[in-house]
């Protein structure tokens, strides 16, 4: 394919600098995402490679947004939207969340739907593969609710499936043994609120992260409760969790039913709940698909390379 030449109008050196990024790092991200080579002279770009038309569209898209400096995160997330053929204009209509991530919004139609369902329903169940934002967007919604004083605390919990023989050699009590499995929840909180603020909220007991076993016997009022990795709950644990929800509370349940780690013969509480609660008013379900996975743009090419290798070497 012959190289494609484009001119970004109107010429603006500041916007060009914001588009290119430090040491042209943003341009390198675009090259990697579309497997092209970019050559620039001022506002003129020459694009070589089969992905030239898509890269040209990306350059024009980001140039429109380059009135302010563009971070690597903004470039990578924008490239994901463009690669998935999602209309970036969905962002303004998506729910606006009060977190320290000012550009946080649903990146796919299902993510936008998920955020709206969380706001509109007392119980929301998100099911789908890893990387679709189920947990992160749920934690972001919890932070938003806390910032708006819609709830008085956040409770994050996961089943301690791995807290048996495989962790028995570790020192400490149950909470310390399963702490590594709760780490993704901590990381999301730190990312959305900052380390110092999260620490203060833990001290004031406005945020609690605990194994699911610690929920038994409690009633959680005016709380935003997230049950993560719910595919690894038993039916009894799921019923126990659902009956912990008190007055003024909101709950989000997330899980991937293709990654069940329960013992052989044990039913998944998430699978059973999906069947039992499907027609219950006030409970919303979002089923994420592989196309909703939001990862580094290079991951798609890595996956494609492995698939091609597997087909060539059966």
C-alpha cells in the first residue's frame, strides 16, 4: 500500500506538541496500535503501512482533543475505542463519576449501560471475562456514591476460595492469608482516590475490605457493597451475602462464570443467582463480552500472533 499523506488543520504548534507527546511517545503508541510508521514535518504526516487509514483517523481524532496535553493513558484508551469502532462521542452521555480520574467513563456501550444500571438499581450483577472493567467501574461507582454522600461507607469483599490447603502454610489469620487476593480492590481504591485519602477513610472505617466469610451475621445499612469474584461463592454464600443488604444500601456483584475455582461438584452461587433472580425487579444484569475488554492496544496484536502461531503449529 502506498504511503498516505495527511495535513492537520488548522496548524497549531501547541496542539501538535500535545498530540505528539514527550519525545513523540504518543506517536509511537499510534504506530504500535495500527502497525504503521509515521513521519512528520510540522503539521504534515506521512503514514506507511496497511493500517494507514485507521492511523490517519486516529491522528485527526487526537488532534481535535489536543488543546490540552494528552497523557499516555488518554492515548491508549482512545486507541481502544477507535480500534473497537466505538463512537467516542458516547462519553459525554455516560454517567459522570466523582473520582480523581476526571476522564473516567464507560469505554464501550456495555460499560456505559453497566454504570447507568449501578446508579439506577439497588443490586447490579456484572458477568463477563477479565479486563472488561467490572470491578474497577464498580469501585469507581462506590467512590462516586461516597463522595456524593449517597452512602456512608464502602464495603468490598471476595470469597476466600484459596484460603485452604494452598495457603495454610502462610502465617497469620484468615484476613492476612487472603489479603493478596483482595489486593486488586485496594489498587482500584488507591488509583481512584489516592493513597493518603484511602488511608484516612480506612482509619475512620468508611472503607472496609474483608473476606466474604466475615459478612455473616451482619446487616449493612447505607453502604455501597461490592462482591468481587462472585463465581467462587457457593449458593449458600451468595444467599447470605444478598441478605446482608440493609436500608439505603447498594450492592454490585461481579464475576466470570468461565473461571470457577470451586471444588468438583460444587455449584457456583453466581450461576444459581443469575437463574433465580433473572425476573426480580430492582436487580439489573450486565453481560460483558470479549469485545468489552479494555487493555493495552498491543495486547490485541499479541493475542493475534499467538492464535496465528497455534494455527500454524497445531
